[in-house]
C-alpha cells in the first residue's frame, strides 16, 4: 500500500506506538475490504436468478430395467448372480419461461422435490447455467438438470381465430 493513515495520539511520540497504530488501521482497512467484497459477490450471485413463469409440469417417469444382485427370481431360476428387473424412475418435466424463451428440463422426484411443488402459472426463481436449468425449490435450495428443449415462446393466438 503506497499511502496509509497513521494516527498520532498526543502521547505517541515514539515510533513504536506509530507502528502499532499503523497495523491497527491496516487490519480495520482489510476487514472492511473483505466485508465489501463478500457483500458485492453475494449480490452478484443472487442477481443471476430471474423470476420465471412455470409453463408446464408433467410426469416424465419411465420404466427401466435395473440389474439386481442376488434377487430371489435369479436364485430360483438357476443360480445367476444378477438379474434384470423392472424399476420405476420417478421424474418430472418442468418447462419455464425466462425472458421470452422456454426451457424444459427433467428433474428427479424425491423426498425434496415433488411434482406438486410447481404448477403452471407459478413464478419461480430460475437461471440458465451453461446447458443446465437451475430452479430454486420451495425450501430455497437449488436443483439443476440438463436442458432437453429450448425455444422462443410462441405468442397466443387471439380468440376467434
């Protein structure tokens, strides 16, 4: 630092006391800089999220085969250690409108996110992070998924046409 403030107190005529005053001022200056940096970075991070309108929410669950070790069916069939059994993967497809562009992503349904958490017309906090759509859940935590469709919002046709 090229210039600094050195406070001189009436009784501080010796250079040792000047050094102490200088180091105290430097510590206070550093703490204020750190606090300002943290405040500005948190504001910039929060600014990434935009208010988005939910256009559509529907079930995107699928039945898939999963390999299961030591399954009773495999043991009864004659000794294969693994077998393929059907399993259901609960998923939800969410489409949102962010500044005139629709984004669709498929999110897993679990104990933290249910399909009923969002419905068409709701406003949610969302942002696009590369090829991912990030939504804030009702509890404030983020959920991220790959964008499967993206496109401009088509204007609604006037009634009677």
